[in-house]
């Protein structure tokens, strides 16, 4: 049986993508994306939740496109979920998930 790890997200950039370097010197960009979910509660009142997603831009295409993005811009990203483990200040291991972006499109509101 084969498997697939692919995610499409739409949302708003929480910050201008920041260029960083890995320990080995490879460049990448890092940013956050906010997605919103709205629903009516039992009192028929609207509620909303915002989820924040950590984005990493590694692919050559994403690296070219990301340089012109700015905070608050509406995007659709295509990528995969990558889970990694790191140690916090207290020495405890924590798992985190990021979105490794392969492609993106800006969304123009009309």
C-alpha cells in the first residue's frame, strides 16, 4: 500500500518570510501562516479559531517566489507535513510539525 503526505493550506502570512541558514550553510526561508475556521455554536452565534502553521521554503521554486511576499498577504501553499523532535531548555524532547512548502500562489481578493 502506498501513502501520500501532501497538504494544501490557504491563509495569511503572519510575518515577512525570514531568510536563514542551516548548520551546513544551506539557505531557506521561514514564515508563519494563519488559517481560520468559523462555525456557529449551540446558541447560533459565530465563533472563530485561528491556527498557526510554521512554513519552511526549501525548493528552488518556492525560494524564488517567497522573496516578494509580505506580512498579511493571502497565500495558498502546497507542501508536505514534516515532523521532527528537538530538546527544549529543560532537556525534554518535544515533537513539532512544520509545512515544507514546494509551491505557492498568492491570492488576489476581488
